[in-house]
C-alpha cells in the first residue's frame, strides 16, 4: 500500500511540471441467469470482479512533446505459501500491482525510443479482439504474445515508418552467452509501414529462440467512404513446421447502422493441411440509439469443424453517466447441447 501511495504522490508532483492524463475504472461482470445443456443445471445472480491485464483499472500517463511515460495497474489474485512449522499451505488473496509500464522519448522528431512494454503488429478486428490478429491471441501490445517488454526504435519519414525491437521480456536479457555453449538471442522484430491514398501497407518480421521460431507477415488496410477493410497474411516457422495464418475484415458504418464481419484461415502445418486447418468467423451488427446501441453478434471458432458449434449474442450496451453497462442474451451450441445465459457487465471510469 505504501508503494501505491508513493506512486500517487509522485504522479501528483509530476502533474505540476508535465501535462498529465489520469484514468481509472472499476469493472464488475456477472450472469443474471444461466442454463447448461450438458447437465440441465440452472444458476442465477452470479457476479465477479474483472480487472485483467487487458482491462487496466488504473492508468497514469505523463507526456510532453518529446517524452512521456505510462504506468498501468490491474487487479489479480496472488497465491502466497505460508508455513506454520508443521504444514505448508497456499493462501489466495487479491491485490493491485503494476501490470505494464513504458517510457518513451524522441531524441529528434523522426526517431522515437520506447522502453518497457511495447507493441508491434499488423491489423486486428474490433468485434472482440479475440483471435483477431494473425500472430497473437488478443490485440497486440502491453504484454501480449507479440509485443512485450524490451527496447523499440521507430523512425518516421512522412508516410513511411520503420523500426526494430529487441524484446527479452521483463527482467531478462536479450543476449546471453555462457562460458561454454552458443549465444542465445531473445525475441527480435523488424517492422515497416507505408501509407498513401491507396491505403496502408504493413510488414512484420519476428524471430524468437535464436531465430528458430519465425513469423513473417504483411497487412493492408484502407477506407472507401463508409466501408473500411483490411487483409493480413503470414507464415510461421517453428521446429521444421511451417504454417499459414491469414484474415480478412470488412466493416460498414453509416448514420446509426454499423456492420462488421471478420474471417480467418489458420493452417498449423503444411504437411497436414486438412487436420490442422481452422476457419474462425465473427460478425456484428449494431444500431445506435440514444444513450447506447442494440447489437447482434455471431461467433464460430471453426466453420470447418465436423460438429457445428457457435455463439449467438443479442444485447444492449449503454451508459448512465460515467458508468457503461452491457446486458445480452447468449446462446451457445456445442456437442449437440445448448447453453443459454444472460451475462452483464458494468464499468465506471473517469
């Protein structure tokens, strides 16, 4: 607790010198009702807190035109081992801890250096972000599988941007060499981007495990009036296994109506294409109303699967002052069983 108070005091002091942005929030999730088709069980009025690494409840941002920093906290459950002299037990407890921190600065206008948590990626769908980027399970950055703790340099010249990153992870070294043995090199990434009237083209090269695990990909995005779209494709090579990952997204928004569809093509191994291929799809349609929006979502993790499995959501997302809420009915079909639930989410932030 003393550390958190010290950080708050330091942030308050910095506010007198720098332009400081402060955001904070509390989120609760729950289920008003649920029915599980596998065992015909029923439950109601469940609730739990949800402040994970992808949803930081507290964030400090300090910035000027040449330098800045970000510190984010999240709520997580820790396990502590306790010893009473006879037995050793584990006790779970909740705490707030720093989740990701970053310092950036510009030695000159065309160069930005990022230290700490960083992000590198191609395009990502915005329906859920889950599986929505071809080289990461979730959206890139702040500790995801592609884009982690390290050093990143980005050069920008008009519409062209390129850079490199050395990403050893937190409290580890990018290069290690024992007295005997070969050097070991951590994650290394190179990226480039060019934007013009025809759209934006992105390129990414990422290597792990001393260049034994490679990811090479390219992406494109553009907007045509009320329609926006992107396309990504890349190969992943690891342990003599080569796979393909590609996705396509198209979105339409005009007045109160918005529609988005995303589809992926993932092949884990070219030597066994049929058994290692999945085709996930996502769809969302929404209609904006005063204070919120009515929406419908459809998800299928693999259209190619022998047994049909999908999720259907129909809900309403709105807000009351500083609190945003989401309530929807959800039907899940899997293994010839039907689950039905009414999830809810509430988040107050400022």
